[in-house]
C-alpha cells in the first residue's frame, strides 16, 4: 500500500498547520488557497501548492482531487464555501472528507452534507485551556466523547509515595491510570504495585464527572 495522500483546501492558520505537519511527517500533501500569498508561504515545504478558487466541481476535478485519500476543508470564515465544497467533494466520491467547523450549527450542516469528520479546533482548544486553568493539577485535557475524557494530571499530595493499589483510583474515583510520565520515561499500563512520586504526571481516562472530582482533590 502506498503512502496516503492528503489535500488541504484553505491555507489559513489551521489549514497551513495541518499541511505543514503532514508534510513534515513525510506524507504527500497538496495545499490549495485562492490567496496567492498564502500559497507562496507553504510552497517550499509541501508537495504541491496551488493557487485556485475551488468552489466548482470542474476546478476540483482539474486539480486531480480524486487521487487524494483524505481531503481537509480548512475554511473558517466563508461558511457557504465550506459547506458547498464539502458537498461537492462527497458527491465526487472522495472517501474521507474532514472539515473544520466554526460553531455547532456549521458542524451540524457539515454532517448533513456528508462530512466524514467535523473538527472544532477553536472550541476544543478553548475547552482544553479552560480545564487547564480551572484545575491546578490538570496539565492537559482531551475530550474522547461528550462523556469521557483523557487528562494529564499532577499527583495529588495525599497520593504521593502510595502505590496504585493503595489509592485504588478505579473503584474510589472511577478513573483509570493509562500511563505515568516520569521525567523522560513513560510507564504504560503501570502495575498495581507502582509507587507514585511527587513529580510524576498521571495520564487518566474516565467520565467527565469522575475526572472533575479527581481534579478537585
Ligand atoms: P483560519 O481561521 O484557520 O486562519 P480562515 O477561515 O481565515 O482560517 O482561512 C480560510 C482560507 O481558505 C483563506 O485563506 C481563504 O483564502 C481560503 N478559501 C476560502 N474559500 C476558498 C475557495 N473557494 N477556494 C480556495 N480557497 C478558499
């Protein structure tokens, strides 16, 4: 199987970041924007950088968009363009279309027109930052679903020098320890007799309510 190929439509801050990161990882990436300057900015770093307005099927067709496994629509401000382009891509039979939404209604419409994945980068980053700021011992936060999340947290003072068996997070707090970060080392699926130290970082998964209770400790 060959390497997957990605096309990014819209080279604003989000699209550019996606395109450059994929290119750095060694993937073939085509970046498209109607703004020449934005195309210039990335052209030395990605496989193809094209200046075009792609609101019509024939333009997308002429760019060979059908050859790409994943197309990312990274247009924020122009909702009409974002929805229309998503619809055209799905009608053309592109297997995997990922679209950036700016709000819930935009997201709902994108799902209706067939987007395979809708992402909300501003909302998600805002949530992560709020969780980080609100709870002194939460270092990072990733929403897995509406009910479940994954967090990185400091070890609460009363758990320092205790083993996982002693603190029994799963039955007492309803959260599971996936891993422990200790300096540069990561202890994945730590054993029950693993003792925690004050500088450890816990990677926990659980229900939002349970994680919230844990983080108030
Ligand atoms: P961000 O918030 O990530 O910076 P923007 O909404 O500012 O995102 O950027 C979207 C980009 O998409 C802009 O650079 C704009 O020129 C481009 N764009 C919007 N509509 C089209 C279109 N029909 N064809 C090509 N590029 C488009």
